[in-house]
């Protein structure tokens, strides 16, 4: 049996575009394969959220599925697509489902049994869980179908009552096929591979894993479709972070990948290095976000600091230098080095840089405030005035030229509220919002290494961090050194997802620095929730990111957590 894995980049709600991708694959492979498999919710894109409840949404999906059914009449291959199926019984109105289409008919349907409702997932909000195993026979091969979360229930410590994998094995299937919309994070692919390798060996069944690729809002889907043989042999099917269509042969109980000759890593997991993965993930996230939202270019405020430098470098790699503009806006407190560093950076990247002084605008704002309220603005007020004047200039450029503004705050600063609403937090997307400060430095070094030359000037990497909003200001005036701050934040934000070894590593950093003001940092994180709620979307990189993956109330008085504060 020849199986084609179609790893496609779908857009939520783009029925026409998504269906065109599906029909194109069918037209190219439909008479050369026995089975063509697409990813979870392929027709609608993943995840439609409350669009599912919008009048006519599911009906429009069904109309496009009708086009796929009609197309299938001309080809020999059976086609597997993820879709939303209507529930005609009790419970929620819909199922997260897949169907098999063959020769102009829907010949099989399966409803996802395990619906994730944690972290970035909220499927129980819209779907009713299925109850029956997905067993389908094609060409004398008994196939067991799974949809994403169905494979993740542990046999030893089950989180769900149903055990879809075991049910399929008990039904004596020959092959497991899982369709997925599994978003990437820095651990995710290795977790998938371990999970399915253990199941393949345990049950002595081959497994094919087909994943969606591409960015939709904060979530980036890495593709990385693969297969596992019963002996635990790993077979990479499709490239990571790219649309790819490849075939797999199944015979005598084993799988064999028909690898394309340009990609010679099909015999081991495609485990990218940490910063290679982060780089590719952010690049795909920005590229898809701008394209799917209709933007062709971006603008970034260039302070001469590491965060804006990295943002400009990433944007240039994703969109090309001609589609990136930078604006440096020196004030009374900006060093000449910061302006020069911005110029050097943009020269290295061939990015056009505009220089607009905010000195006069700042003086005018201070004078207006003083005359209006009969007192001079405080130090904090003056600092925020500068950030908001810069934010206004950037938004003026964005409005006039149609370029999306990228904000530049990193996860460490966003965590503790070291950012100005309606100032440096302005923007349509944040590329660094899930990177801790020390990761910003590491990714900058990676980009220089990747390019074999100094893209981000070493002066920017080595200078002491400062917002330069008042005389002699340094980040350490308000915050502990970033290695220590990052360690505290990692423990607080990601605690339940860190291994014992990871927790111990962060605790040692804190202990060695002699830092004991952890409760203050935790309180800062909690108090800054109102700012993060108003921040632009953040490209997700870590297992626990701000945004849809971390939903906390703004108003709360939660006591400090003992195992975090008592390092």
C-alpha cells in the first residue's frame, strides 16, 4: 500500500485556499497512491475557535468538502481529511472528526475521542468527544485512525477514561495513522517521537504521524511528519517548517519512506538544535502572520539595544530587507553609541533606517504637563512620555505606509511589567515575547554564527541593558541581573513543565547569586497581568507562553507559592 502524507499550511477559515491545496495534492498523487492523508481540521484550518459557532461556517466547510468528494471520483486513492462533523445526538453540536473519501463517496467517519482542554487547547468548548474506535479497512489492510490527542493518553497513568490506541490494537489493526495539528515548542517533537516510539514497540504496530505546518496567530505548527516501525525504527517523512508531500510504502507489517534525495535525514528524528528551532519557528510565525493578515512589510523602532536589533534581524530574514523599515528616535538621554549602533545594524542588514529626534516633542510634553497641572511630571511620567512619543511616531508610519509595527519586548521584561503601555508595547505582533532575556542574547549570537559574519554588532550584544529614558539609567536599577531574573521567572511561569534537573539548574543560579527577593519578582509578574492582556500577540516558543496558553485573572490576591519562594 502506498500512502501519501500531505503536510500542508492551512489558514483558518480560508475554505477556498485550503480546498485548493487539498485538490492540488489529489490531482498530483491521486492515481499514484492508495491513500492520501491530510491533517486535523484541514478544511477549516486549526483552530477556528468560536468561528465554529458562526452561522454558515460549518455549512461552508461542507460545501467545500463536496468539491473534494466530486474530485475524488477521477482518482483511485482514498482521501483522509480532518473536518468538523455535525452531532445529531445529545451533547455539543459538533465533533472534531476525520472522514475517508473514496470514489465520490464518504465511506468512513471517525470522531476524536480525547479532546484537549489545557495550555493552548480548548476543544471541549466546541466539540463532543467520540466514543468508538476508528477502524477502517482498505485494500485488505486494517487501518486504525487517531486524531492528535487520541495518541497522548498514557497506559500507565491515563489522563482520560478512553484509551483509543489500545482499542485499535485490540481490534487487531495492521497500521496506525494519526492526523494532527500539533503546535511546536522547544521540546515538542522529541516528546512526540518518544511517545509514539514507545507505543509502536509496546503494541508492535507501525505508526504514521501526519502534522499540519505553518503559523496561525501565536501558534506555529512545525510539520515534522514521521513514521515509526514496530521495532522502534524512526522514519522522517516530511521536512520541518515547510509544506511537503511525501509517500510511505506499507507492506508486510513495516513502513518504508520514499525519501526525496535532497533530504538525507530520514533515518533519525529531525531534532533541531534549540536556537535553530527557535529561529525557524519565529521566521515561519512572522512570515505566515503577515501574509495571512495581508501585510507585506513591517516597521520596527530601533533603540540600539539587543531586543530591537534581534527583532530587525529576524524580520529581515523572514521578509527580506526591502520589506523592513527601522526608525531610531534619540532623546536627551540616548547615547550617541545607540544611534550609531542602530546605523551599523541596519547597514549590515541593508535595512532603511530613519532618524527622528524626539527631544522637542519631549520638551513640549513636559511643558504642557507642567502648565496644565501646575507641577512638573515625575521621573516615571517623563520616562513613559518618551516611550509613548516613540510609539506614536511608529504608529504614524504604520498607518500611513501600511507596514505592521513589530513590538520588541522580551519575556523577562513582559513578565515583570518593564514596558510601557501605548509606547514600546505598541504593535501588531511580538517576535521575542516568549524569549527570556538571556535567550535573546543567545539567539543573536546564533544569527551571527549562522551568517558567518557580524549581523548584530558586538557592541549591541556587549553593552549593558538600558531603556535610556533617564540619565544613567540601567535595567539593574529596577531588576536583578537577567540570568537571575530569568531563573526566577522560569520557575514561576513554567514550574509544572520543568524536569527536576531543569528546576535544580535554575535554583542553583539563584542560590549562587545570593538573590533572596523572589517574592517581589513574583508580585511584579502578577501585577503586570493587566499590561500583558493589552500586548500584541506573541509567537509561541516555550511550553508555557503568555497569551492563550496562560490564562490568569488580572484582579487576584494569590499567596506566594512555597516551592518557588523557598529556593
